[in-house]
């Protein structure tokens, strides 16, 4: 298996539209790894797409993805699902009956429930299904299922509408959590598993450990609802893996490639684990 980071940003891309700060100006000029599009990853082998941000068509066009066998979603937030119209690529525009392709979409029960109550997400997916472009399969929240020799297991997080996914075959196992790990404590089975790769969200960059400078005031309301980078690193300490990759990086955090390299080295030394900051187009063998 191999992980391809299609988009490494969070809800605010880099460059941010109409922002002309140094970070955004440089990103427009140089592109990736200075620029970041919406959060999405692809697992080569089982050919699994996880999340469809608004920019997913751009991300796929510049990627090495050849086909999508399965699509998984982490949760209903717009930066993770707003590009789901991408599956219209399956439509045979010659309008010949039976010529459409179909992508399988697997939804844990709680995600399906949230899709029905948020932003008409399920209605849109069911429209695509009626057009013969996707096939929706609702699975139990704790169900492990097999696809083409690979297993996929949903991983419950603290908030019941958010899931990560454990993906493996007979020799490799990876854990992918796209976002929303606030208050999450890995259960004993997760903590005891020896993963070949773990993908986690970077978190709000509230304090720069290289300088000790606070970047977000301690009374800022965002810290009540969003996890911080420090909280992500605490989760890294609780998990076993030969490599960690941190994505979902927001433009306000001002993480350019030079700072990302320094932070990767710092966190790796501090935890004794190999930690890298994600960038668009990053390829990670498991």
C-alpha cells in the first residue's frame, strides 16, 4: 500500500483567496509544497479515496490516481464533502444506457445519519446513485469488511459523527484519521496495534515549540472546540507506528516548507518517532 496526499490543507486553503500576505503570495508563485488544497488522501493498492473537498477535481487531475474503487468519508463538514459531485466523472455523456461507471461509497451508520441531517448530503449522494454513478453501502459503525484482499475497519472518535479508518492486508496496516481528534483517547486495541503508517490532523498551531511563542491566546474560543498540535503530538505518543504524517494544515498557521521541515525534526526528536508534515502530492510508502 502507498498513501498519496491529494490535499493537505484544512478548511482554509493556502493561498487563501484575496489574501496577499507573504505566505499566500509565495504559495501562488511557487505552488506545492507551498500551496495546499482541501483535505483528501488516496490509498493505492485498495484504491480508496478518503474525503472529497471542493478542490478534489484539481487534486485528482494532478495526482497519480488511475481509478477509484471505494470512497470513504470522515465526517460531514464541508471542507471534507463539498466536492462529492466529482462522481459525475462516472457519467457516460454519450447518453448510452448502461455505460456509466459506478464508485462504491461506504458509510458507517453514524456518518450516514449525520449526512441525512446535514446540508442535504445524503440527498445528493442518493441522486448520484439514482443516476447510476455511485453505489451507497451503509455498514455498521464497528464492522470490519473486506475488499479485494484488503480489510477496512471504521475507527470511532470522540464525536460520534467522525470516523477514522484502519486499512490493511496480510502484511501492512495503516491508520488514517483526517480531522476532529479533540478529546479522543485511543482504545487499548488501537494503542497496541503496530501500524506501518499513521495519518493524523496537525491541529491548531497554538504554540511554536521552536520559539516557545504562543500563537493563539489561551482564552480563544477555538481552543475549546478544536484540537491543537500539542494534543496531536500527545496522541502520537500513545500510538505505535514506524512513521507518522500530519495533515489538515490551516493557512493561518503559516506553515511553509522550511518551517515544516524544522517542526518535523523537532517533533521526531522530542517523541523518538518519525514524524513528517504533509504536503500536496506527498507519496508515503507504508
